[in-house]
């Protein structure tokens, strides 16, 4: 996590400045600024449109009674993409458009799921209660047969309802 923060606050701005200088030296300063403005306007329009679509899809999923996992992920990606598109620069805009565009969002959703799956597993392994829940084998849903090698006692549960 510290590496991620280091990259976000130090390396990315330096890379953005370097990239702006490189593009400005090739196409000129005024054209670079015009390209940044056009990029921002296109990004704002796209975030607005895709945000509305994500909101409608979320409402439809909730009204149909199913779990809106994909819709929530899409809404989160549009939000992150919008924040990246607000940041001036071409490097962050590329990742912002990857998060916002509907045909690249499934790829970013898979990357996000992989990242958060790794983070949750690391945090769970570092938990003081990790030894209580051994790693499960089997399908991703985690079917679990119970304690292995323990003694099984077969019996019948008899409930006695006592009235007092």
C-alpha cells in the first residue's frame, strides 16, 4: 500500500509533467493545451453519460431483486475514471478513459477484482484470527467439508420444550 501511495503522489505527477513537456515539444504548447481542454470536455461528457447508465443499471438490478455486484463495480469504475479524468495530464486520462469507456470497463473490472481479492486475502492472513479459518480447497465459493480427521458422532437431536 505504501508503494501505491508513493506511485500516486510522486511518480505519477512527475510522469505527467514529463509527458506534457514531450508532447508540447512535438506539437507545440498551444495545441497541447487545446488537446488537454478537449480531452477534459470529452471526459466530462462521457463520465456524465456513463454515470447515468450505471445508476439506471443499479436501480434495475435492485428492483429485480438480484445482487448488483457488476453494477456497483461499474459505478465505482466510472467514479474512479471521473476522478482520473479531472486530473490534468495525458497519463491519468488514459487510465480514466479505460475506467469509463463501456468496452474497456470489463477489463478494468477484472483487474480491480484481482487487486481487491489479493488485498483481502493479505489482510485476512494478517488478522489475529486467521488461524481459526484454515484455507479452503475447492471451488471459488469455498465449499468446505468441515474439520478433517475429526471424530464424527451420529445422533438425533431431541428438543424438549419445557413450559414454566
